[in-house]
C-alpha cells in the first residue's frame, strides 16, 4: 500500500487518480481547493473504507498548503501528484491583457508545485516520487501559438522540476514531468482525445516504473518520451 498525495483532486484527472489509487488499495490524501464544491470526490472518499481522506488545499497559499500537509500526519509519503491547474488567460492575449489572471496562472502552475514539494519534502525518502502534470503546449516543439500564460507557466514548471530533480538526486527522490494527453475534462472539453480514466491509468503506470535514472525527464501519459 502506497501513501499518495494528489492535488487538484476535486475533478478531472486528479479525481480519477484518487479513484484508481483507492481501488488499488493505496492510502490517498486528496487535496481540493474547495472540497465543498467537489461532491464526486466526497462520494469516492465515502466509498473508500477510509482509504481516502479529503483536505482543503489552495496551492497558491503557503499557509493552506502547509496546513493541509500537516493534516495528513507525519509518516512517509511515497508519491505526490501535482495536478492542480487552471487554463489562465485566453483572450485577449495582446493589448488588454489581464495581468492579474496571467500572474495567477504562474502562481498555480509554478509556485504551487514548489509549495507542495516544500511542505512534503521532510516526509519524502529514497524512492519517493513527485510527478507534476505539464502539457504538450509547454514544449518548444509545439507548433501553434496562443494560450501564452498556460504554455509559459507549464514550461517554467517543467524547468523548475528538472532543476529540482538534479538537486534531490542524491536523496534518491524521483521527479517526473508528465503530459497527461488531451483529456476529456472541464478544461479539455468533451471533444478531447482520451478519457480521464485512460490518462490516469497511463500516469499511474509511469509513476510505478519511473526510475531515478530518468528523474527530471518529460514523458507522455502513454509512456513515450516527450520532446522539450
């Protein structure tokens, strides 16, 4: 049984990761910004025979992150998923830019994963893994423009995690960066390519097989390396 922390657990990929890890018998600490607005997560927790506990965590607020981490106890953590995300500014992206929304996107995607890592780092031992969800739009190989705050913040998060992987290698902590696919969530829409179930299955398989030698690398949900 693994001890698993999942941010952004109220819906979409995060919620499906909660379901699948709980079904596998893992102990899951499900983090949601507003648990009261996540009835599906409450149902999963209620049916989990105590394997899932729900905690309020706003990844943009250091005090909230630390309080949620403290509420999970003090034992070792095996796996952390940084899933919490926002689409950020879409239009207009030139001229009348909503800079507050732009900055908020970076706060969620860049500072948020670092806050979570800092809060749980004392409980991460050799072999523990931290996987952060990025996107194909964060890669320099993405052939389209647009979604600048989202793309730039995910790219920044990837480079941040790549550097952290180097810093934590001697401690045996594995850092992974994952493109979860174009997923049928509130963000991706119903016309996206794959279901949350398929994405979460792939991400769980990646997590299980991720080794220290590949710490800091960027992979697709289906196990393929992703170009930067």
